[in-house]
């Protein structure tokens, strides 16, 4: 194992955004969503990624109040984040991911459920149109499903 390993960054800038699929209490999010990958879905609004979605950021905080009937929170849209490897985009749960591979959201943890460990990512097997590119920069073990790694936003 390498003596030096890239790690998540502590001082990465975050943005404040509306969170959730829409307005109203049924769409409010809580702190159990922290760490999950998100994508832009509306004006100033991010929602949880589904499997195979390009990752636009990760939730880093959720406020206890709402604004305009939306949850408010922080999204890290650049920097590095620790993740769990989940195989290939076309066949989540199987395959390997290596350093340098681009990733998309893996098997999603349901809204209202805490992430067990780290959010899952899959190797992007379709890289056409990767406008929000995150790639593996450091492995914590092997390239196998269930191992952890650090991904870094490489465009922005």
C-alpha cells in the first residue's frame, strides 16, 4: 500500500441550495441524506441521484429550517469525496473500478435512509456527455465491489 494517499479535502467550498424532489413536507430532506450524491433538478435545487446519474455534488449539510417550502442545505460540487465501489454502470454489483476511471452514481440508498458506509459509485461505461466528471484518484484497498476509494471532480 502506498505511504501517501490522496484523501478528501477539508477546505472544499460548498454552495447553499434547495434540496429535494420538490416543495412540500413530503419532499423535505434531513441530515440522514448527508454524503449522498445529488444532481441539479430545478432552479437552485438539487435532488438525490438515481443509479447511473452523473454526480454533480454531494450533500454536506442540511438545515433544520425550510425556505419557500424547500429544505435548504449545502452541496459540495468540487473537490474530493470518499465513496464505495459498486462495479460497472451497466451491471452494478459486478466488475472492478481502477484509479483513473470516471464514475457515476451507483446503487442508491433510499431517501430517509442513512448511507451504510459511503455512497456507492459505478464505473462510467458510457462516457459520452460526461459534463460532471468525477474520477477515482485513490484506492483504500482493491478495485473490487465493496472497497472504498476517493473520487475527485476533474472538470467544472
